[in-house]
């Protein structure tokens, strides 16, 4: 054990002892270094930032109440993950699974427009990169997926197709790198059951994921090339230049707009961009489209935040957070979250001046 690790272990023990004696400040300092990774874990399990927040708060309250019974047979980290995982499983049992529009129903006719939002909370939500608190690479030697791969939109959407316990096994084993024995203890399963669940979960998820993760693709392209493409896309979107946007897209690119169930692929994307999204019809500003765009990061991927002019308030107001997915050097998916309420979580302003 390194000197730094030994120092932290001693400090952690002191904080744990104080917390067990009822010191709430010691408990806060004990769990604070783990808060970001635990929140990301709850998000992977639930596909929703708000559900993850609810689960984490509940889990930390459960952990506080259970402190007198914690005998340190496992590490504090493993113990917290056990409580957070089981809290998520309880929540999954009570709420519908989260999906993206492409998994919800067939593609739509682009001439009909985007449709109306679904009232149900059934959509995977975007996750702010600033909240991740994740380093590049694997969380542990036994992990299969990189930490940032484990929050990419495609991965999160694929996870939601798994039965709850399979989902927990895959995340704990393949993303976080816990041993089969630790996962078995967390979920009260046998090691054989964990290994079997992991095999089935990997097969399902791998069938739904693209050949290369976004992290692999973005690294291959390089920061400069990605930045240049995103800047061209932002400029074209602000100007409403359909041809310039389409030139950056793959021929079979998809466009989705949760909370609307509608989605488009290939030539239909072009029709929707021309007749609706870049014409101004979507926001009732046909003939007077005034849009501003800011860069953002979501789910380990490039994103842009769009603001549309509101003549009554005399400023640009939030409209859509677009998460961009690349295949090679082209944008292959635009996932436009038409939900201004997500903007504050990304540190984005609530309006932009004229």
C-alpha cells in the first residue's frame, strides 16, 4: 500500500468511527469522495438523472442508518455500492424502464412534424460530463468497459433492455470491476449465478452496441478534428443551412427528439431538417428563425445547446440539448432532448441576449 493510500485508509477509519458515533459531518466527509461515482452508478442503473438523484439520496440515508451494523467485512466503497445497487433495484421495480425513441416504436413520416411529447417518463436522459467524476480508462483490472464508455448514450440505452439483476451484474462486474464474489454478496446470489447472468447480459448489450464505442471513435478522430466538425455543425445550425448540416451527417444518420416518440433516418432526416427543424416551424418562428448555439458535453460525447428567440421576452430561451454520436468522421446520430429543464444541470445559462 502506498503512503497516500495508507493515509487515506487511516483517515477513512477515523471518519467511519466518528460517523458511527453519530457525527453527521464525519459521515458527509466519508461519503463525499464517492458521491460522483455513486451518482454515475445510479444513472447507469436507472437511465435518468433525476431518478439517480432520488436513488442516491435514499441510499445515503439507508447507509447512515445502517452504520452501526457495518462491521467492515468489506471495504467502505463496496458497502456503499451494495446499498446503492439495491436501492436502484427497488426503484426499477416501481418505475417503467427508460428507452430512446428508436427503441420505443417505428420511424415517423417527416412531413408530419415532431408530434407531441409523451407525458410518461419513459426516456433515457442526458448526463452532464461535469458530474461524472470519472477518469479515463478502466475502473479496475477486471472491468471490461472504460468508465466513460459506461455512460455513453448507446450503452445506457442498451443497459435498460436488461432485466434488473442482469443490469446490476453487468455494471458491477464489467464497468466497475468488482469480483464475482463481491457481486454475489451484493445481490445475494451464488458466484455461478453471477457468472451466468454476466454472460447473458454481455450478449444482449453487445448485440445492441455499435462496433466501436464513442470513446474509441473520438480518440481516433482526435480532439482537433472533433472540435472542427462540431464547430461547423454549430455554425450551420445557427444559420439554418440544411445543406451544410447534411454534409456533416452519415447517409443513414438518425435523429430523435425525446420526449417526442418520433424519429427519422437517412433521407427522412433531411426532409425533417428542411421542412421543420431548420425552417423555424417547430417553435412557431417560420420566416423569422433566430437561433443561438452553445457547446456542451453529455455522456462523454460532444453536444450542443440551442436557444430560440422569444420576441415577448426579448431574449433567446433554451430549446434543445443535442447529443452527437460519431461513426468515423461523420455524425451518425443526433439525439435532441427537447427539454429546457436539463440545461441547468449542464451549467448552461437560462437565456441568451439578442
